């Protein structure tokens, strides 16, 4: 009888642990522009430290085995390792290549070509760093096709090519990275930066492949306002053309404000899709009071993304191992 009773208790505890949800935000602190990715059977999130620009001088990272328990890795990169970066380090994007981890970031919030700053690259031997400046200068330090050099995303295509997709000020460019991420390879027509800006694009590009199609996503509206949101397009090529389909992530006046600037994680073992994004609590009015959250993302039978429901509960535990 005691064995049966103990087994029943164990079963309840196991069920409770398996059913546990992460809750939103997924970790404490003001963090925005989160890039979610899987490395070495761990979930990772690389966000912007959300603070006034002159205090926004470092990056933290967070890792988790199951989307519920998160470990903070402090100051994986800061301006002491990037001599040309002085302020406004934001929107990191990361990729693993040849057993190295490359962290792309924006810095200094340049407003014109004559200013020092733009998009940089840092490199490390481990996802948690420490990272060091890969070039000693920005990778992109000029406005091309009127795109401010910020909000970078590294996309690895199925043919092996790596692309950098980036751009603020309502313009988005794509460029082919060279093998060591020190520069770019021109397209066949000789151009280096091709504009792929869809309707209503503002910033925060992201791309993934599903069922042979290229899903291109971006943020719309103003980053400090209630209209901040995420929309998407689908094409047959990473170069587009991308025709806007719909908005799929936005605020809920009963949950949080200004939901946007996202990334996507796909867990192949059970075909689960997640959207990682930031939002502003209803109690907050400050521009930098932003928190990182995760929700499930679903597709309909035609492959279109269903509107995302933002929650306080977050997502269920999903172990990678």
C-alpha cells in the first residue's frame, strides 16, 4: 500500500514538473530585441540590455535546457572589447560556424555616414563567450539604400550561403557574407547590398525556411508605442520579392503593450515553433521598460502563420535532451 501511495505522489510530482510553464517574462530585468537560438542542445537568448543609450554598453545572454529554467551569463561582450563602440549596443544576432560563435551587433546609433559606428562582429569559442572584436572596426558603417546600419540578422541558407539581413529607418538590405565574416561577396549584378523592404517594414528583420519557403518577418510601428508589432511575408528566395501577408504579433490591452522585435526557434524533435519577443508591462511607461517573453507559434494548413496569443503563463517545458 505504501509503495502505491509513494508511486502516486511521484506521478503527481512528475506531472507537475512536466506541466510547468515558464511564465512571461522568462527572466527578470529589462531586456529587448531577443534573438533565440539552439546551441549544443541548449536554448539561448541574446537580448539587448534595455537602458538609456549611454548605459547600453554590454550584452548579457541566457541559456536553458527546457525553456523554463534560465541561467544568466553576464557581460558576454561590452565596449571594453570593442574600442570603436561607445554606446547603444543592441539587437544581437548570433550564428555558429566552424566551431566558432559569431555575434553581430549594432553600436553607436549613427545618424549619418560621417559618424563612427554601425554593425560590428564579435567572435568566441563558446556560446557564452567571452567575445572579442572580430574586425577592430564596423562591418557596415554607412547607409546603403537609406537603411540605417542596425538590427542585423544572420541567415544561413540551405545551400550553405550566409546572409546578413539588416536595416532601420524603414529600409531593409540583404548582403552575402564571405567565408570568414570579414566582408561581403557581390551579387551577380555587382551590387553588394540589395534592398528587400516589404510594405510597412520599420526594423527588426528575421528569416527562416519552412517547407521550402522563405518566411521573412519584421517589426512595424514605433518601438515606444502601442502600435509596435510583427508582420511577415513568404517568398521562394531569400531575395524575395516579399509581399506582406499579415500582422501576427501585437499588444493585448489586458496583458502587455508594444509587443515586437522578435526571433523564432524551431525544435525539430517535436516540430514545435516558438516566437521570442519583447513587450512593455501595462504598469510601465518608460521607453526602456521592456521584458523578454516566449509564446508558441502555429501555422495553418496552407502554411500561413496564425496570430500569436500573448500570455502571462508563457510556454510549457520542452527539453532538448
